[in-house]
């Protein structure tokens, strides 16, 4: 299903084009949020209705998502990334959603109560048919994605009669239900009532995909190489939802991919949309392909026994074997093989400054995640990388190589 990279124009993507800037998306989310959240999308603006007339046009005319406020706004824009954990709810409290699908995973709590659990993550899912926030809290995903408000708006006008076609309707409704059960729904599904919908809305009026550009249809189809770097859970711990091939986790990723590609065709999307979509992924993940350079003597790396970087106080500090992969997005890519030491500052802890740490130091409010036990040890003469970030998903302050003394 995936197109090979060579089939698509690689350098046509205008990274600095007006649309690309807000779409430095997840990687730069929190960073950009702190300064740009107001600028990105008129906080007072509602969605603009498309054509008037007819049930659908009417629905768009009254569709006006509002900007997040209060605690939700604070989580989005000022809270540090909250590391995914699990939340559970007794099975008996989920009866309103009907019988559980076969793919749901039911557990028994320590007290002997049957319960259903979700990973509170942008890539976590509730069982098919159950909205994510019926079990998990959006508080965590709010800290794990782009924070700014862009009211979803109609960018295409489909023939409303499409929804009368039962075959189309089935796929349309199925994709809505799939996406509502994901952590993405916290920001992309107005029906779940999280207090934030931004960028696009799976619950937009009429044909819901009318609020997606052709490039976004492609992104969501999963055919753009590189989106696996958003990370994922295994289907065995995610109610059967898998990201194999699709951008959103699904109980049937191939079906989801087919839907979005069919929508792309119906829209008459072309190569320029591939270029745009590629550009988005490149903006997010291109840096993961860059080779690390030598640490600048005296200011970066291990300097007189202290870890130093140029940049602000950090929330994650890593020392890795030089040939290992760069730390990526939680939950699965943030501790690559070959990581010698990883220190994570807790969401309520104070970030650590350059020069404050020797290897293995664990200040109050932080925890050592690699190694799980014992002290990290460097091999004299071996090459290592220092990797330091202001928070998960943001571009690093340091990603440089040094030789252990
Ligand atoms: C914390 C809120 C939040 C979460 C969680 C979130 N998103 Fe988004 N997403 C946004 C915002 C905000 C935008 C940017 C809208 C804009 O600038 O137009 C966006 C944009 C996108 C885009 C368009 C990107 C582009 O470059 O055009 C896609 C595709 C997307 N999100 C998919 C997802 C998926 C899949 C998930 C779950 C794995 C997810 N989002 C989770 C807030 C979120």
C-alpha cells in the first residue's frame, strides 16, 4: 500500500509555505504553543460556514467550534508533556455503549472487578465503538499534541446525496467511530466533548471529510512514509487497534487506508498534494535522519565531568552509544536500544540546567529510566551522543557526539 519515496517529488514541498508553519505540528507543538497559540487561529473565530442551503449547508452555518479555555487551555499550552499511563473503568459503567466488541480487552482488577483500560496517549485507543474519553482522560493527550486553536472549517463541498449511498455511509460512519475511540479524538472529535477541537473535526457536519484538504486525506491514509515515527501501542494492549500502514490506529488499518485514499481520488487529489503531505512529515521527522555532529569543545557534551548543552533547562537528558537511533516519540520510540542513560524530569518537576548534572545524577523531581537499576557506566575511549530536549517531541537543544574520557 505504501508508495515508495522515489515515486513522489521529494523537494517540491515548500516547508516555509503559510500552511506548513503551523504544521511543524507535534514535534514543535509545546514550543510553538507558548508563543503562538493566539496567533495561530483567531481565538474568537468560529468555523466559517461553506455554501448555504440544504441540510448540510445549514449545519455548516451553525457549526462554530469555540477556542479552548480554562484548564483545557492551560494543559494545551503551558503543561509539560505528561507521560502516558493507563486508566481503567469498571465494565459495569460502560453498559451504555452496548455489548463490547470482540477486540476489546477486559481485565480483572486487584479487587476482582472486571474493567476496561486505555493507554492515556495520543496513540491509545478505547475499544471500538467507545469514545476514548469514556475511559481515558484527555488531560494527557492535550499535553502530547499541537496546542494551538484552528477552528475546523469546510474546505470542500461534497454532494449531500453521498450519505444516502449505504456503502459510502457505512465507511463514513465507521471511520468516525474509529477515530472517536482514539486519543486523537481529544483534539479532533467535537462529539466527545473534550473542550478542544482544532485543525480538523471527525464530527464536522455532513460528509465529515469536507473539512480535510487533499493533503490531509493523504496523511491520514498512512501512505506517506515516515508517519510510523508518531509511535504506537501493540494491538494486544490497545484493544486490537494497530497503526500498521495507517496514520490513525484502527482495528482494520487497511480499511481505513482504503477509505482515505478513495476520498483522495474523489477529491481529485494530485502529485502536488503528495508533495505537501511529504513536506509535513519531513518538517516533523526530517531531523531524525540527520547525523549528529561533534560536540563543541568546552560547551557541549561531557565537560569536566558535567553534562553541558547550549539552550534552556531540559526535561529529558540522554547519553547514548553513538550509533544508536535518536530518541523519538513516546510511548515506544523514546528509549532506543543503545541508550546508556536517560533521565526524565517529572511533569511537576523543575527542569535541569546545563552543567548541573554529572552522569547518573538524579535530582529531586526527576527519575532515571535507563538503566532501570544501577548506575550508568561509560566505556573509556568509546563514542557517545548527548541528546537533550526541552520536552518530548520538541527539537533537541543538543544532539552531539563526544568520546568518553
Ligand atoms: C493536543 C491536540 C491534538 C492531538 C492529541 C492530536 N492532534 Fe492532530 N492536530 C492538532 C492541531 C492543533 C493541528 C494543526 C491544525 C492546523 O494548524 O491547522 C493538528 C493537525 C493534524 C493533522 C494535519 C497535519 C498537517 O500537517 O496538515 C493530522 C493529519 C493530524 N493532526 C492527525 C492527528 C492524529 C492521527 C492524532 C492522534 C494520533 C492527532 N492528530 C492528535 C491537534 C492535535
